């Protein structure tokens, strides 16, 4: 089964048959494995429909924000260290 959703039209491939067979191979009864596969499929559908999946654009935005924060913290730390050195050097 291939789930489609969201504005971007991204897809998540989820093979309910293979999932069910994998569970059965691990000893899960067939009826229970099939129910678990359906439940997993529904959960993925809801996740896609509610757009809880980060897109590449979302990740790029977060990456850019993190870089800004890291550079800001590094600059602040450098300024503090230089100020402490200057104070120690005077004394």
C-alpha cells in the first residue's frame, strides 16, 4: 500500500502484506498480524494527513536556524573568554 497525503504530495510506501507476513514469521497469529498491519497503515495515513512528517524544506530551515545559534553562541563564548583574559591580564 502506498499512502499519499499533504500538500507536497509525498508518499510513504508501506507494504501491509509483507508487514503481516513478517509478524507471522516471528510467531504472531495471522489474525493478529493482519490487524496490526491495518493499524500501522491507519497510523501512517493519519500522520501523512496531518503533515507531521518533516519535509526537506523544513529540515533545511531548522539546519539554518541551528547554524545561526551555534555561530552566535561561539561568538558570545569568544567575547566572554576575551573579556575574562583582559580582566585577568590587568590584575
